[in-house]
């Protein structure tokens, strides 16, 4: 069975942050790898996507995008075929029977819902997308479908934790050049380096966008190789590839 983390903040909507357990892939992709861009067997990835979707909202249409670390958001009316996915990093919908899926391997997955309006959103918030405003753009796109940002709740799922996320001086200075207040998301590291709190930065971005209920689930994808895929861990270990996990939120029929 898939390993699923759920959030009390969005408990009224079918959702789940899935890890690497419970899939059919083998080797360095062992488990529930849903990364279509990986070198895993396509049939294994397809089977894993079905396993994940059925674990959260059986029978729903799964929608994903071609993620490019942007702040772009698309409205989902009908899920796109895999070979025709738009380049974007967030989705919103008010279409019942739709399941929005975000793929990650250290970046922060964000699931959002206005249960009263029947509007949901999902965002891929790596540092580039979060810095560029993907969270605020997702909230604005949900409002266009009838959501009220005062009612929107958001959950930030498993991602690389501050203790695992070392960045260099240039990264740190880029954030401070935008706002001095961003210094609060960094702690001193080894000489010339800092530790960046991605989840806290994403949470603050959501609060700045008017979201009043935000939960951080708190799992570290880098530190737990039995439970999560991690781009940074795989790269540092010299592995030839890495898997991706999926985070899902849906609107029931």
C-alpha cells in the first residue's frame, strides 16, 4: 500500500502526499516512482500513477503539468495527455472528478482548497518558483474560479528540510537583495554557506497571499531514503537517476 501523509488543514478534500513506498518500480527507482522524465520503465511509471490516484480518489481523472520551476498556473478543465502537458508549475480546478498531481523530489508540494467554493489548487514550489510567486499566483487563479482567499487552506508536504538544504553565499544574497526580511529563512552553515528553510519560505508566501490556514507536514525528503525520493541525495551519491513522488488533491463527483 502507498505511504500517504495527510493534512488536517485540507481534511475536507480527498488528498495525500505520497512517498516512494507501495509502487512497482525496481532498482534506484524502487517503489512508487511517478516521474515520466526518469529512465524508469514507462509501464512501471504508468502503473505507479494509477496506484497513487486510486489511493486518493478512485476513478478520478489525473491531471499533471510539465513542471519547469516557474510561477505559471493553468486551469484544468480536462486533463492533458502526457505528451501535451503545458509547461507550468501549478494547477487549479473546480471540475468534480478531477485529481491534481504535483511531482517532487525535494521541492515543496503545496495543496490548496476552498471547500465551500469547491475549488482546489496544487503547486510545485521549488525555490525558483516560490521566489517568483507561484503560491500567490495559485491563490489568485483559485479566486478567478470563485474561491475566497480568506477561506483557502493550504498544506505544504514533504520536502527538503532546512537542516539538509545547504546553499552558497550567492543564493543567500539573492534573497536578501529582494527583501532584507528574507534573512529569517536562513541559518548560518559552514564557511560561506547557509541553511535555507524552504517550507517556511513557502508558508510565508502563502500567508502574504492572504491564506490564513497553512500547515507544514514536516517530513525531510533528503534525510529519509526509505520513504522519499530526493534529487539532492541522489546527485550527491552519484546515482544515474532519481525518482519522483506525487502529491494529490481532488474534487469528488
